[in-house]
C-alpha cells in the first residue's frame, strides 16, 4: 500500500500531517510541518523531493519548504487503505 521506507521516518510524518490537514480543508507548507513536527528543514526538504518523485505530493519537486503542498490521489488512496486495514486489524483483536 505504501513504500516501506516511509514508516518511522519524517516522510511518514509529512504525509500524515498533510492527510489530516486535507481532511480538515487546510493546506500546509513543508515549513509548517517542519515547525509542528520538529523535523529539521533540510531533512524535510529531501523527503519532499522524494515524495514528489514517487507521485505522493503534487508540486514542482524542488524541495521548497514554503510552497503549499497537495497530496496526490495516489497518496490519499494509499493512506486511506492503510488506515482502513489498521482499523480492520484493531477490530479483529478486540
């Protein structure tokens, strides 16, 4: 559903922040996420480039922390699938 290199990494934090913001009708910049999640800007910039390259973030892919970010449909579908599967597993063990 999602590339394994995302988990327990700042890229995952970035995706989750954008997913929650999107569901609340807000848009964030990578700098917003950097400040909120206490992730060094240089690290987040590299993840921003990577996530753009794999088609999870719509943008110019230059790592600019001040651009408003948008999750792609691919990212939204993948995150929703992970959340749904996690919910199924939670219910199965309850």
